[in-house]
C-alpha cells in the first residue's frame, strides 16, 4: 500500500467519502488510488475555487467534511478565496495540497513555493507529512482538526514521494477536541441582564440559526423577557420558513444595523460575534453596538451553545410562553416588469419544500428575505466571508450533500464570472440545481458603495464597474458547459422558467434581465 492509498482508506473510515479536486502531476498517485479504494467519490472541478467552494457547501449541508485536492501552491492560491469563506462559515474541510517530492525542492522548480505560509491564512491546522507510513495518521488527524469545534479548514500538505512511497498504513479515527462549556460568571451576567427589564437583545450564531429546536428555545426566552433575537448578517446555514421560528438578521448596511441595536443596554451573544461594520467608512464607527450597551459573550462560536441555552432556560421561567413562529404565506405570482422585488416574489411564490438556497444575489437580493420568510421550510446559505464567487460552487457541494433536494442558486452577474466553471461540474454530475443569474450589467454593489465611502466617481471610475460592453450572455455560456439555459425579461417569464426548472431533474440556468437600481 502506498501513502495515497492509505490516506484515502483512512478518510473513508473516518466518514469522509467525497473529494472535490483539480489535481496536477504531484497528485496523480492520489487520483490513481481512487480506483484502488472503494467508497471515495471523486468530483472534478475545472477551477480550484470551485473545488474549495463545493467542499464548503457540502460541509454546511452534510454537517461533516469533504476533502478537497489541490495542486501545489498556485492551486491553493486559486482556491484561497472560497477557503476564506469556508473558514468564516466554520465549515469542516480536509484540504489536501500536493507538493513536489521532498528531494525536488533543492532545484527550485517553477512551481515550488511556500505552501504552508499561504495555507495558514485560512487554516485551523497545517501539517506536512513526508513519511508514507505516517500519511494515514496525518489524514486522521486532519479530519479530527477539521471537525473540532467550531469547525475549520485542516490543510495537509502531501509531497509526491510520500504519496507514491510504499509502506502506507490505514489509521484509526482520531479524537476531536471537545467543545467548551459555558462560563458560570458569564451565564450569571446574561441571566441578570434578562431579568433586569432593560432593553436587551440576543445575537445568535450558526449553531442556533441552523437548528430550529435551539432557535425555538431562544425565541421563547426572548418572548418571556422582551429580549430581541437577532442572527448574524451572513449565517453559514439558516433553517427557516413556515412553522419555524423567525430570525431577524443584523443588517448588512451599518446605518440599518445601528437602528436595530439602538437603545439596547444589554447584548448577549451565543456562539456569535458582536456586530461590527462590514467595511470602515469615513466618520462612521466600526463597532455597531451602542456605547452604553454591555456585551456579554455567553459562549464563543464552537462552544457548547446547547448547554448555554439550557442554563438560561433553567433560570428564566418560560412556563406558558409560546414560541413565536412564522405563518405560512407566499407572495402572489408577480406580473409585469422584472425587478428585484418581482424576482423575490417569484422565488417566494414557487420555492419548493426543503429546498436549499445559495444566496449570492447581492444588491438585487434585498427583497428575498421577506418574500421567502413564509415559504415551506428550507435552508438558506449565505456569503459568510464576503469573498465573491461563492454561490455556484457552494450550490454544487450542497447538491452532492443532499441528493433529492432542489438547490436554488440566486447569483449576481459579476460574482458568477468568478467561478462560472461550476456549471460544468453540475452538468457532469447531473445535479439538481437551478441557477438564476441576476444580470444588471454592472458591479451594482460597488456603485452603491461609491457613495457610502464618500468617493466622487468620474466616467473612468464608473467604467470600471460596468459589465455591459460587451454584454455577458449567460445562456450561451451555460450551453457551452452543458447546462440548458433560458433568458427572461418579465416576471411572468421568470415564474414559468422557475416552475419548469423545479419540475425537471438536472441543472438549469435562468438569466434574469433585471435593471440596476444604481
């Protein structure tokens, strides 16, 4: 058994049975081992950023890691943006980066680079293994590090000679780190705040946003004490819809977030960070919490949020308090012009039960949250790290993690061009994904931000944000990668295209021509 074979067998034994990859020469023994080891599904991506984003999407939906295989330092560099998003999502990812054979480094070959330094930017653990006999154990450790709370990217650097060398040993699963327990003093402080009667709010993280039962407990605590319940701006995975507790998210725009938090005297975070502005703006604060508000970090992301919520429930009487839940409500099927609002109404009117939505609509998606709140229960995936080009790869990984569920990717036109190659993987794998490209011919979010940062643009500056000359043809681009596509210009056409895509297996693309609001 060589090192590569022992690594794949170890990964399969620890429950990692999907590997997204864009391999090169140094990884060929790993690729060849796919035929020698049953149980590992290899998924080819045509760009490393698709592979890393797909691993992120898989982890968010499956709740367990996938592996990703990258080629040397440049391959890692190409995948870095979506590993950044995975890090911010606390997604467990086993990131395997091939390297030159150890003896080859002395020759400073063209692809030689310092892989570990690059990997540390996005990884919770980085390790290079050079002995084929230790590759399996290193793989088991990588899985344990990836799944250790709160979850992260564990990078294993695999030199080619460690991969092809004989003497590989399959390793038993390693024990992951246990989540931290609530601090007694912080719990007492949170209880005192809830009992005080002063204006108080919770901000909850992914462990609660994605768990309707835990969210129901926090919502009941809020109803019993008058505390507002908020979620983070970009949750990794949020379970929402009719019959479930609603969760208002902290607004993206700092001005709106300050309005949500205005007047608070206590803010209790549970597995979440205290709200801060997404960017810095001239003359505006980065910390969005009111100056007089006391912040209690009950538990950090990855700590035992269940124990923290149980501790609050033990102290706060919620007898007879009903959990607020969202009623079933769908917008009327829209007619007329295709706008951000009518697009959201069409999605809300037709979203299938138990769908998975990968949202990278950016500016045009402002109305989606309200229009889909009362739709049948579904999962919502957000752009956790702000690095665009996440939506199409994450949708790809989500579909592989949840066969039988329809994935809806609502994608901005500019963001789509970062990782458009995901469409090929969707066609190659026959994935049930509907991609709606919101084509407004511009980087609309940057047009909005021009004014917010106080910049004064001229014609040369505005040209840098314009995608209309030449116009992007997403239907033709999709067809070139094997995905059927259609272009819609009215609300009625969008509704018909959505309904048709949801009724048919396999991937579909809808190019929605929506005028820019900026």
